[in-house]
C-alpha cells in the first residue's frame, strides 16, 4: 500500500515537524511494516514536453525505435525549437503531452541522465514511464499526460506529478486489511501520535428508497450488502483533476479517465472497491448469484473465462456481467461515450473472493481487499462519494434513487478480563490504559466487575477473541516495553530420553559423513507417481491442507524421500555431485475415520468431549529418518580411484544408527517401491518391519533428476528410539589375548547374511566378542543358486587365555546351529 504523506495529513492532524521517515518508524512499531519510501528521488530538470514529430526506425536487432522531436519549453529547447530524443515505446502520438527528463537530472535509483549517442542519434534526454519516475509499475509504455493536468511544455513535472510529496509504501499483513486504504493508514497515524482523526467515511448519505437501480441478492452469504447510485448526463470527455490523478498515480495506479480514476481514488481513500457500469448497456435488474456449470464470462482483460459453480457472479438479463469482487465484464464496461453510470459498492464474503481469484488466476486491487476483509458499513458511503466526485468534476446529476439491499454482518462482541493484557505481556497496564487503547482502535468498551466487554469495529474483522484485544493494547503501549525476562529452568530437567537418542542418531550420521537438511513437509500426487508407488500404496493416503501453498503439493507428506530427492537434484544441478544428506522429521498418517477436527474456542477451557474429538482427529505423526546418497563415497585423488556410494552404504548408515542406539535390528531382502528390486533391504525390530534401504529404481532417479544408482533409506526413527537400550554404560574390556577364527559357509542365495550372522552369534555363546562379514562369493565353484558367506569371528575370555579347544568348540557350535537353521555347509 502506497500512502502519500500529504494525503495522510488530510485525515489526521499530525504535528508539523513529523517527517515521512519518523511516521514510517512509528507505524512500523504499530505493525505496518515499512517496504520503501518514495518521492524526492528525482532531482534536476524534469519537465512537461509536447511531441512535435517522430519517425519509426526499425533496427537490426528487430526492435523499432522512435526518433522524436519534443518541445520542452522555450528555456530548454535548442535553436530549432525542441530536442531530439530516442524512445523505445510506441504508445504516444504527435501533440501528446509527456514527461521528459533532461541531461543533468537524476531518476530514482541514482540513474543519472546525460546526452548520449544511441541508435545513430544523440538522445538529448529521455521520455519517461511511470516506473522510471518511481510512481508506478508500468514500464511498457510512456506516461501520457491527459488534459487533467492543464500543463504546457516546460512546466515543472516534479510539482505537477506530486513527486515532491514523499510516499510511504507498506507491506500489509493479511490481518491488517483496513490499512489497504488511506483511511486505515491515517487511523494508525492518529494512534501513533495521539492526534485528532477525521474519518473520510463520516458523511451523511441519503436513505435507501425504491427509485434506485433494481438489485436482487440470491446468495446473501456471499454478498450481504449491495448498494448502488446512478449518475446521468455525465461528460465522458471531462478530464481527471490534476490533484486526483496525481494521487492515484502516487499510490501506484495509472490515471486512465475521470470515471475510472474516481473509482480508484475512492477505493484507495476508503478501502472499499467500486465498480461502475454503463447504465445503457445494462439489461434488466442486477442479480447476485452463484454461477451455473459451464457459464462463461469475458472479463475486462478480454479473456473469456469458464466459470465454476462456486464463483459468485454479478448478472443481468443478458447473463454474467462480472466476477463479484474480482473483475467486471466487458459487456457493461464504461467507455469514452458513457454518459449514464450505475455505481456498485458491495460487500463480499472474503473466502469466496479468494477462491475465485485463485481459481481464475486473476488477482486484482479489488480482490486483494475483499479477500482480506472490507468494512461492511462502507458501501453506502463509498457509492455516494463516487457519485459526488463524478458530478463535481464531470457534470451531470445524481439520481434521487438509492439502492441498498441486504444487511451487514453483526459486529463481534468479545469479553476479556480487564487485567489480561497486563498478565499476558508482563507490562504494567492498568484498566484505564486498556480501555483507552481499545477505544482508540474503534472498539465500543464497557467494564463491569473486572470483565471488559468490547464490540469490535466493523473495519477490524481480525478481532475475534480475547487475545486479539491483548495484541491491540500491547502494540499501542509498545512491544519495546515488554520486559525481557528469561524463565528460570526447573531443577533436574533437561532433554528427554527421546531427544537425547535422536541427537545421538544425528551425530552418528554426521560422523558417517552425511549432512543434515530440512525440507518442506508437502507433497502431491506427482511425487507419489515419481516414486512409482502403486495405486493402493498406503503412502498415497494423505492429510490434505485446506489452503496449500502450492496446488501441486496440497498434502502433508507420508514419506521423507520426495523432499530429500529434490534437495539432491538441486545440489547435483549446481555441481555438487558427491552428496550424502539426511533428515529427521515427522510424517503424517491420516486417521482411519478421517473425521475433521472441531474448532474449539480459546476463551475458556474446552469440554472433555471436545478435546477428545480434537485429539481423535489429529493424524499420527511418527518421526522418520531419511537418507539419500549419490556420487563418490570415497573421493578420487592422487592416491587412486575413489569408491562410488552404493546400496550397501545406505544400509550401513542405518546400521550405524542402530548401533549407537543399541537396537537389535535384523536386515533382510525386500521388494518395495521406490527401490530397485533385488537391491532393497528391510529392517526389522522384533517382528515389525520399521524401514527400508537400498538402490533407487532407475525410473525414480530419472523422475527426480538425480544420477543413476542413487541410494536411499527411510526408517521409523521413533521405533528405533522405542527399542533402544541406550548403551549408557561404557563397555568392559579384557586384557586377555584374542583368538581368531574364520568360517566360510555355503547357503542358498535367498538366505540373508544378517540371519546367518545372528545364528552364528547365538551358537558361539558368551566367548564370542565380535563377528564381521568380510566376503560374499557366488560362482561355479559353489553351484547355482548358492552363495558363500565368510565371517571373521573373534573370541576372548575375561579371566583367562582361551585354548584351541575352547575356540574350536565355540566355532563348531556356531557352524552346527547355522547348518541346522539355514542348511549351511562349511567350505574347506
């Protein structure tokens, strides 16, 4: 929102020494974030010019430039009565008044103007667009001054355009919709300086009668209020007043015509969007209704749009004539021949407008305000204000008929303990201060028996509960006055067991050479398709978001792999080809019932039944661990070739986590998307499978743009933490010598090495200190469908040196148990 300082001063009696900088500082402290300060950014000669002639000259690069002669006033013209200027725009004609910046001037951004040779000519200045002047975003065409400016060549354009007036630009948060108007910004300025405020909406308006343009509301929930006024005999050629056009442009909008400028001016002034119809093009009464399936409307941007049955329409007997609160239709657009105007000022339900503009990808100044919430009492005042300005500057008369259909939504009443602001903020805020500040923001306040009852102002739809009132009081008192007090940590508390174990897992993976990342928890159907998940895969059951940030990712994730693979693809695309990343985060699993969570009040403690329904609707959110590996695991160098990361590294990373957590995990072969069949392992704790690791399927790598043979793992970290024995005690070491035994066992190819290892460990007994798989062999020597697993067994006793008989007995017992369970045959 751009607010010229002079316009703000019109509605609030600010002290004379208040500057734009000091005002912006105070308003930022109140919650209106400063985006930029504009104005006084142009120095040097900026003058009005009249185009005397031009020649279009095509260039070799395909661009066509205009070599212009411009009259910039007797004091600035050369001996031939003008200046030669090269211009790339083509939206002006001979005799048009334009804005010219001459050599020696400086435009916003420190852009210094000099005479320079370009396209074969010496351009002795520049013809400006609104963006170059810092008063708008339009850079596609030149700013052409209409008759409203009553200017002549050589006039000072800085004063003419109000560029000597500083404009404060704010970034308005969605809950501060009232500040998308000078009315709202001025109200905040009055709060900041405790200065008298003059509400521009405070005006007498005539009572509704039966003589106004007929209006029928078929959907009162989408449109509670609809007001119209009619102006006849309007002069469409009347120019916009200079001050009005300058203010509209200073606020970031183009000056188009008197009728359009007036509607924009009142919208900027009050915050109420206005729409004007050519009365002679309307056919029958105006009707507000929902669209029918398949209905079409050509909007003012000349695009034909197919409507949804959720769209709220403005219609007449000819059909749709506008998307309510978003954009009008082309069939009833005012034009250069319009003499009779029907003015629409209505109030629309915010969610409806938001969904319509998003569905049609049609954001507008009107929808930006309606979707955030507009004061429902404004339509009558705004319609009357527009009618008055049109007749004042364009002639004609205001018809006596006044249409006002519907009734505004009731104001919200909020009850709050009068000492709540003091208790919440920790500041010394007494009851008198609380009442004073709530009245200052527009609330009607009553205090009785320590309870404050506030009737929220109609322009503040964001005030709905007690803590909204606390925020209002706190921001006026000043957040900088909130005491900075650190809470004392209770004795004997710290990280929970689960937090300690999760940190231990993260440190183990960092030691394994992986980097921790954080990704967004949002997915879409495209992610599941890219992972090659089957149609009945449980990971496709998601919790959907009511208002997602992206239509392509409208759900909460059930797996960490999409986010990690996107991180990997982004890094590989930027040249980081050797990569190992991990993430620990929650995934979201919908409840079986799919019941929606109730919205409980915050003013009192909810009933037990309400809490139970709320908790029952909360999806399960187990914490998962995801890992992605690609590129070299061991770097190449002068010492020789490196080693590529493989599926085995992904499995070993999970083993490392299991080791540091003291979890007895079993590894077995598996077949599960998105992993490659035959190169996928499942991890089990007890009888439950808690995760998978291995090499990703080639199609998955291609879909996400990661290198072939990328490996990944995902486990239920909560399951690992729950099964952890914590390993809090240091191991006991023996000073007795170790005895080494190696065994090679031939088993069927489908028998997992992990299962054989567990059997050997059990069979060897207490003397076995460690066991390690060091070789896997398949080949003709052991037969088809077989594999040889070679293990290194290390034996040690705590109190004696083991004899050969001791180690042989333990080894033989281990081999015998493997033969019994897995049909293992020892190789000799």
